[in-house]
C-alpha cells in the first residue's frame, strides 16, 4: 500500500475566480500562495476560472462570426478559457519544482447532463484525481465545465467554477472547500456600496444560499447547496492574503448572533406584469413552464389575490432574459392567457436575509418603515422564511441599501 | 440503411492553416468558401490550425509564468488555439443554416503515442466523424493535436495540422486531402524570393517530401509521407480563391517534365563541426543518439573521410536547437569523443530537388558551377537520390537562390 501515507492526508479544494487569475502576474501570486501552503498537511485540489479578459475576447469573436452564438460550439469555445489558466498555473508551479498536474473536465471525470450552456453535474469519477494526489501532485482542475455522455464539452453557466469546486469537494470528501475571491469574506452588505458593512466569521448554508440567490456575488447558490447536502464546510476568503474569511456551515452558528445577516441587492432586473390573466388553474403553470423552456431564470414571482376572476402575475428577471420573454408575451396574448403586459426595466431589488427572519417578528416591518422614511416607494414585496425582498426604482437602490443596512447595523455598534 | 445515400458520397478533407483562420473576418471567408462548395457531391471534413496571434499570446503568457514552458501543460495550453478556431467556424456555419459540428482530437478519436510537444498519431477511431458526416454535417476538426492513452492532450509539433489532415484523409479513405494555404501551390522556388518562380500543376510525393524537408513551407513532410503510404492525392491550393493549385501524387507524373522541380532553402541554420573525432565504430552513433534524445532535429549530416584516425563530423540544425547542442558538446569533450567544436550560426542551406536528379548526370555540377560563377563559396555539400544541398554563407542566400533558379528555369522559357 504505497499510497497509505498520502491517502491519509485530508483533501482541501481551493477555487480561484476570474479576477484571481486575470493575468500572468496574478497567476504567479496564486502560485506563491500555493507554495506557502504546501508545508501544511493537506492534499490540494485547485479549481480555476478563466481570465475575465479571455472570456470577453472569445465572446466578442463569437459575436463577429455569428448573430446568436450559443449551444454546443459556444461551450467548446468558452471552455478553452479555463484550459488556459490551469495550464499556466501548472507551468508556474512546475517551474518552482512543485509537482503539479492540470486536468480538464474530461480528464477528471466530471460528467454532466449534456445541456449546453447550463449543464448540471451528474457524477464525478475521482479515480484520476486521487491517483495524481497520491503521487504527491497538486491537482489543478478546469472550473465551469463538464463532459456529456457523448464526450461533448458542456459549461455550467455563469459562476460555474464555484459549482465545480463544491462538487469536487463533495466527491472527494474534502475537509473544506475554499472559495478564494477578490473580497475578504461574506459581508452584511456589498462593501463597495456600504462602507461600514460587517464581515461575518460564520454563517449558515441556508443564509449563504439566500444571500447568493438575492444578489450577493460571493458564491454560486448551487455551490452552497451541494456543500450543504454533503456537509462540506465552505470558506469564502481572499485570494490575496491569508487572513480568515467567512465560514459557511460546518457546525453550529453562535446563538447570540444577528437576525439579519445581509442586505443584498440586484441592480439590473426587469419587472414583467401580466394583466387580466384568467383566474383558472394551470395558467400560471403554463406561463412559468414556457419561461423555463426558454431558459429564462426567474428571480421572484408575485401573484396578488385576484379580483373579478382576473389575476395579475408579476415576475422579476435579469435584463438579459428580456428578449426571450418579449417573444413569449406575443404567444400568450394570442392564446388568451393575458390581455396586457407591462415591462419595466428600470427597477431594482433589495433584500434582507437571515435564518431567524421568520421567527423574529417585526424585521420586515422595520425594513418597510425605513424605506418609507427615506421616501422610497416599494413597488412589490415577496417574502420567504429567510428573506424579505422589495422591488424599488433602480435610481434609489444605493440609498435604499445604505438606509436598510444602517437600520440593522447602526454605525458604531458591534454585533 | 438510412445512411446509404450519404455514405456513398466521397469524403474530402480540407486543411486550413493559421493565416487562413487568423481573424474573425478570415473565418467568415472560409465559411463563404465552404458554403459555395457544399453543392458539390462530397462530404466535407475541415481541419483547422490555430490563429497565429492566439498561439503567440499563449506562448508569451507561458513565458511569463515559467522559465522553460514545455511538456504536458504546454500542450494543454497550446491545444486551446485550435479549439477556438473550430468553435468559431462551427458557429459561423451554423449561423448560415449549414449543419456543422466542431470536434476536438478526443471527440474524433485521434490517439497518439503520448510524447508531449512532438507526438505521433497512432490511430484514429473514425466512428464519430463518420456518424456526423452521415447525419449530413460538415465536420470541423482541431488540427495539431491528439490524445494519449491516458487521455492527456498531446500536440504534433510545428506544422502538425497538416499531419492531422493527412492522417484523417488516410483513415477516412478520402478522395483527396486539400492543403489550403496562403500560397497558390508548389513553386519551383519561394515566389517571394524569386519573382519568376513556376507553379507546378503536379509533382510526386517524393518530390514534395524532399522539398518540404529542405525548406519549402508548403506542407509538413510527414503529411506527404502519410498520403503517399495510403495513396491519398494531396491538393495544395489557395484558401482565398478556387483556382487549381498543385496536385501531389495520385497518378503518373508526365514523362517530359523537368528534372529539377524546386530550389529550396533554409535561411536560419547553424553548422556544427566536431573536430578530432576518434575514427572508431560507434562514435557517430553515440553523438547522434545523444542529439536525438535531446530532441534535436538534424537537417543534414556530413562526415568526410577520416585522416590519421581522426574524423570530422559536420551537421546542420535549426538555430533553436543550438542551446541543447552546446550542452552536449561539453559532455562529449569530457568523454573524449572529440577535442574541438566549431559552431557557425551565419550559414544557410540551398537545395535543388527532383526525382530524376540521380538519373540525370550533370545537374549537381551545373548547380556548383553557377554558384562558383557568382563567387559564392560552397562550404559543404550533401546529396541524396533526389536532392543536392549546399551550405553557404547566409548573406549570399538570396542571390544563390535566384542564380540557381535562373540556371534551371531561365526567364522566358516555359517547361
């Protein structure tokens, strides 16, 4: 059993995002960081995103040759981005005498459902990764991509490298999954918008999922879901220093912590309101089924009580999905599913998130009150167990985030 | 047998080089060309190189992160170049409503011996390509690369896309292999050096191999070797128009054709002369075995008759191999294989090529005579059945090529 010593050591999965590998200099910094950490007792799997500028260049080339670049060939094109960064980090580590190997999704057995541009990971055959780790190598893996049954390259959608990191951590039984990024951890609000935003030492998986789903850019919500299911702690931390960041999951959250952990926002969303929708079973199902088939991600659905057998359905989505929705609206009108549609693309969404929201009366009311006090009109409201979201005018968003954050995290007060 | 109609149609393999796919505009031109040709009765497999500038950028990134970027990770990095061009051409064709699919080396079963940076193709499993062709698709394949037994990406070395094209043409039993490039065909000399160089309608495989090996850039000699073995005619032609280029192989060469088909040259070569080499069996074997292990390609070996039990070995190589050779020279000296080494890097090689050279007396003498007449000193000479090569001073090369070409192809005279 020559592997026994190596294979006893715990595995750490580290994911570095696009800004952390954005240039040759940045990649050398990551190589420094890995070299410094190698004295520790863990075996290391590194997942990389593409350089942001590479992706931009590839998208721009695709737009030059095609009116609507999408599907299989677009995935094959974009997947080159991570292949470039993993090769470069492999070369950089090898140049320092560190044993390292760069693997593509195929080489490390990441199999997906084969849905181009938005694939989901079905399984990971970890044999090659484990054998490379057992040979004492740092294993560097392309994030964002997988391979279908037919050996076609499929990408996991925006932020997909987080999902790769989480899925590998789960499949390998890693001791933790580090999300190394350009912020120091998870904050009570976006620190670039709110100067006194607080960094949390620890939050729950559920809070991370809600925050990520409502606009916080720290990690992909599916990554948190996977780690929650497989009980892998996540550590969101800076790529550029060694300070502790924010731990997600992995043990109890302190009893005395705040009810609200974050004020999050989506600046660029559109609001679609379907008017005069027949109040019959199956209509909403038909509408959202059509949207799902068109690949439109809905961020929020609000259906108010109907009057005179006519309902009103409102939903919020990212601006990029406006075109497919406009196509569908024509259909729905023809088929009598609605008589009028109002599209607003100057709206924003602000949310408060916390696992005790439902059990702590009055938090939602405090949010509505301070918004009203600032003269910010709330267009619609949706709340769930762990989140209260308000749609407001996008030109008031910055002010709204600061005002709501100040209500729950007054300047000078420590949690 | 739903495939019967499709699978009866002959297969044409077209390879486009780096300058033909160097930008989005160029790729659109290739898409135009393919669209115009689709009315014809062949099934089409297109092999692409990387954009030249992409390769340059990748090499420069690799040099930023590593002192000596090479090996496995370098292949993984460079292989992204062709993945980009095949994806883009796929998108461009699909955008015109043409059924097309882009395949990587893995997806089209190109297996190599696993030697990184200089792999050789061992086998091609054509199942996927054939099934895509039978579905009526244009199949676009990444040139230059293959996959090892361990599923590692391996590249075929410089000019490797020609080899991919030839190997696919052989494996698929293609009716011909088109090498589409930025020149119109095979010429009696480089048209950019010799204004009255003649384009040949047809040359033999052997002539093509000798010309390619002695500096003509038209195609990789291994590509011609593969096509010769599998009896696939090659058509070297322009990417930018539809005129006939030069056919290689595929039937008899006209009886009355010229003895000399080309004057070729290598401008940037180095000459190494080992002096006082012991005249014992095994010494030359040892020297060239060491060179082969160091990955040094030798262009020419000249060993003159020995005197006083001491031989003199001269060899010619590309300038890029000077560093590994200098390392070896130290070794050889220590081990008494030689006592002195003269390295000259200001030399060039000029050759005449023709399949009737050996059977036509006086051709070599005519070459030596015109060089002497122009006052150009011949440093050494090597000749084979189909080629006479002379090493001369590099600053006289242009003049030498024009002078020798004028001797065999006088201005105004037609062959």
